[in-house]
C-alpha cells in the first residue's frame, strides 16, 4: 500500500496542466481526472511521476510542494499479521498466572489457609537467621574468653607465676578481653547493620 494524496482543486489543476505537456501519458492523466469524481484520493507516486516527467521534458510548472500545499497525505493502515496461536495461548496462560499471584498477594492477610502455607515456607528462613545469630553470639563469647585467657596466661608466664602476680594477671586478662570485646562488637554490629 502506498500513501495517497487527497484530491483538491490544486491537484486537479496540476493534472489538467500536465495534459497540455505530456502527449505520451495523456490517457493515464485523463483517467485520473475522470476518477476525480469517483475517488477522493490519488496515489502520491502518480503525482510524483507526472511531476518528474514534466520536469524532465523541460516544462515550466509549479513545485511539487506547491501542488500538494492544500492537500493531505493519507497514510495506509498497517495490517499486523495474526499472532501465532501457540504464542497467544502461552501469553494468556502467563497473564492468568500473574493475576492469580497478585490475587494471592492481596488476600494473603485474609485467607488463613494461605497464611499457614506462607508461614511454613518462612520457617526455614527464620531458623537459618536464628542459627546465624546464635553462632555469632557463641563466636563472640569464645573470642572474648580466649583473649582474657591469653592475657592471663601470658602475664603468668612473663612474671614467673608468683603469688603477687595474680592481680597483674587479672588486669592483663581484663585489658585483652576488653579490647577484643569492643573490636568484636564493632564488627558484629557492622555485619548486622548491612541486613
């Protein structure tokens, strides 16, 4: 399908003028003038071809845009090919699944049977999160206890195990434990703040 130009007085006048110049295609042009009464448009290609022939023949005429100035171009409608039936069935199936999913999301708080199934699915995630937190606390306690024991024993070995060294051992154990406590606390809070 080609674009068409609406018949106007300017287009009709152009065709009549072209009859004077073009002896070869007079019958074609005359047929288009006759169709003026029956049709309300003419192919843009025909107008362009007539204009080009006149120009090549050296006839003085109006520019093409002047001929079409008071006319409109009618673009043909695009006819889309029909969809593949298998594709259409698949699209409908996916739309139905998406609609059902949205409906379940909307009614999740209302429907008790659906809530129980959702809760069962979330139990695994909750247990996993709880295990992670328990291991973080155990790791925290073991690390701080290990640092205290290291400071206590290192001081005992350094001072030779005298009875008066007990106070120094406790102080060094507490210092090491406190340093590791705050360092571990910092990294623990940093890790859990990302969630």
